[in-house]
C-alpha cells in the first residue's frame, strides 16, 4: 500500500477526471506575452505536468477592459495559444482550469479611469476611490464573464473558476466593510452575495451543466469583514442551487496581505484552521492551500477529510518533480521552497514575472532547465572555488553537463552565508541539505577546509575555474547616503558585523545597528539581538524596516516588524550616522541634518554590505584558460542572482554562449 495512497488517488470534478489530488491553483506567473500564451508559459506548465501535478490553473484571465490581467479572454485572440497550451499539458496527463477574474477596487482600468467596485471604499493597496457599480455596469461585466468562460471552454480549458476573495470585485460586494450599498446588493449577506450569484448563474447557463465551474473564496482576515460563517452560508446557497462544482479556499485580502501568500514567519498549513471550517461544511470537492510543502502533508490532509485536493503552488514552483521524486524515493533530490517570497511574489512586484529564488529553471525552463544545460565538449576539468549558493549551483550544473568538477571550500561545511540564516527559517537548512546531496549524487569532488590560492588551483590543472569566493563584510561604516565621507570615530570603537552577531558575538545590552541592507539579513540580526535580551537601536537609510524586500512590504516586512516591536526595538528611518565616540553616537534624519541627536550604546553592529573577494580571479588572470566570477564575488546581490549565475556559468564556458538579456529580470550573468 502506497505511503501516499490518499493524495495519489484519482478523483473527479464533474466530468473531469484527475489522476491525483495535487493542484496548482492560479499563481500568476507573468509568463504571458502581450496577454497571450507564450512558449515560456507552455514550458513552465509542461514541467509541472511531467512532474505529476493533476490539475493546474493557467494565469489569471482578464474579462473586461476595466480590470487588466495576465491573460486576455475578453476577446478571441487568446484562443490559438490556449489550444496549443491545453493540447501540450493534456498529453502529459494534467488537466488545466482557468481563473476568470475582475480586480474591482484593487485594479487600475486600462484607461486609468476609476476602478469599479461595490461602493466608494478604496482598497488599501491601490488607494483609489472606486466607482460604485451601476446596474448597466453590472450587466456589462456579467456578459464579459460569460464570454470569457465560453472562450476558455473553446480553447480546450477543462474548467473555470471565478475569484470571489482577496478583496477583488466580488469580495468588495461580499464584505460588509466595503459594501455600503442600500439597494438590493447591500445589507444582509443574501443581498451582498446577490451579484456573485447572478453572475455564476449566467455563466452556468452558458457553459451548461457538464462543464466544471468553481469559486475561490477567502475570509478577509479583519473581523469586521467577510467571515468564514458568511462564506459557509454562501457556499450552502450555491451548493443547493447546483451552480458550482468545487470550492477553492484561501485566506486574506489586501487588508491582511501577509495571509495571502504565507512567508516563513507562518507555519506550513497556516490557513487550515480556518479553511477546515469551510471545507467540512460542504459536500462539494474542495481545494485548500497555505504553505503545503510535502506530499506527506498533502496526504494527511486528504486522509483526514480536511480537503479533497491540495494546492502546492510554491512547492512545485521550487521543485516541479516533487511528486515523481517523492514517490520514487528520491525526496533528497527535491529543491525545497524556503518561503522567502523574494522571486515569486517579489518577482511579480518588481518585474511582473514570478520565478523562484532557489530554482534557476523556474520560469526559465527553455534556457535554464537541467535539460537545457549545455553538454558541448563535456569532460572539462572544472574547479569551483567557494561552497556558497553560487558555487554549489555552479558545481551541480557543471557535473550535470558532464564535466569533472572539484569544489574547494575554505570552511568545514558548505553553504556560505546561508549557514548563518537563523533557525526561525529552517527551510534554508533544507536547501543546504539538498545541495550537499547533489554534490554526492553527481560525483562532485568536494574538498572542505581547503583555502584555494592561485598556486593550489593551478595545481589541479583546470580547463575552467569558477570563482565564487563571496564577500568580506565591511567594517568601515560606509553609508550609501554619504558615500564619499568617512565615518568620524569609527576607529575609536569596537565594531562588529551582522555576521558576527549571527555567529554569537558577545555584545553589551544596548546595540546600535547600522542597516544599509534593508533585507532579510537586517531582520535576522535585529531579531537575534532581541531574542538574546538586547536593546536594539536600528539606524537605517530606509523609511521602513527591511524596505528592500522584493515583495509588497506588508507581506513580510510588516509581520516581521511586529515581532521586533515585541522586544526593545527602536527604528530611526532615513537616518544618517554622523559620528561615533566610545559609548555614544550622533545621528540625524537625512532630510534634516540639523536635527542632530545623541544616542548611547554599548556596542556597534555594522550592516554595510561587503566587498567582493576577487583576489583569486586577479591572480589567475592570464594563467588559466577560462575564469568566471559569480555570485557575491561578482557583486553582492540577492540569493536568486547567485544561484542563477551559478547555473549560467556552465553555459558560459563555451565560446558560442550568448549572455542572456535582462528582459525578464534574470538578474545578472557570469563575467
């Protein structure tokens, strides 16, 4: 009997047969081009189909000019691409549903006119006062939803879903906080749900009884908005009237953005205590989500009756073959999602395209997948210097390409700076375990406690050297807002770095923390100090704590700041450190340098970034056939870029390699 018999058992949604219970609900990949299906989108979904996913949702689709989305189903131009996409994934055994959507108060219209919504209540993200929808506007959108549903069916899509959560159009009607109407569409729940029920009824009538129609719902989070009880009553009405075939349960809205896509501060399965109330109240097939990261977790949810289907979006973003690798006993080969949100939610926010921090192939399957690794002239002797994420990915990719790889690491363990990530983000340790296993699996010759100078490297007679030696943390008090000015008094005090703190440095009670990074490292260091009983004074060039995070700040920055504020934490936004003396510092707002303030401290911690360690590259210049510098040794940036450059370094060993463009935010390439 299979250890995963429940989640791997087939089931049906209406007439659509699914090979197992693993789903990828609508993510929003950003892989469409001109709102049409692209080759990248097909390759992305094909990889998940080949990995065993039973059902995926294509990128969210626009139904009307008043709410643009990634795919356009407001007219027929998407049909050829949809047909090509559905034909491809069906051949690999995966079914494809389409979410049809209107953003309501959260979305600018194509002509930048006011957004459409239930009432004059602005969304906290967009902040624009919407137009309360009139009867003609409602009728127009109803017709558009019907048209989009029919086009999806014509394009080979197996079923559709309407989104009634997350603060979008239907959610603005459902929530008593955002629906202030005094007509038939406001007041009691039956009225607030009326427009949604009408649209679903028209869609059902158009597509017929045998085409799956589902609904995505989410309690908003704040108590004065849409509650689980409201949604249970809504689903009961829809089930009674046989309008929908399945329910997709999520959590949160733009009023509780951190609940929408849970970061590492939320436990795996964080949505389930609320979701379960709704899934157990209906006999319709249900989908649940919320950081479900392993097939074992998914199997337990199905076995216990919490849900019929389990969404594993980010888990299969990080590892498309999660199902097949688990079932075949290769769990150690699974790249684990680390719940950082940097390149999925963050990628959509910064470049309009979701990728994955720890999987360079995700969203780049055609160019960066294992199958695309150049195998031109295999058998080169490749030496990788540095066992951080860039070096590890370079070694792995070079070995897959058929090269003989030696990895030299000065420390006694692999991982580089990732080893300093605190236990509050245990998923990172899982990533390091993955890479350690990959080194063994692909026969990389790993030599720890080996400090590689030019002579030692040349002694290995390499055909190519990949330098991934990282950085040396700055201790000079560099500040971006005063780049040419030395920090007076820096030589009069003992200074520590964030790395020192994470290594367990013994510091006094009050710590002055200069933050130039504004990212996870800043939070990690500050939280470590607070957890060990320190008072923290954070002086930052940013207006917000960890303002440099890629995703919307409310998703990660806000909840992590809330945790910091449970301790003795003071933040000085947009502030410059002007002078240090033993025991005190002079600080002032950048915009008001005359407002100088003296603060007392026991120790100083500098988080001013680092200087790339490129000495080895300089020593090897002209004496080795090919030298590539990657990761922070190239320039200190983000984890995704380090891993991508590790992957690219292998293809760059060959003369015909062309440096990829930055169109999709690939984030750098080997030099």
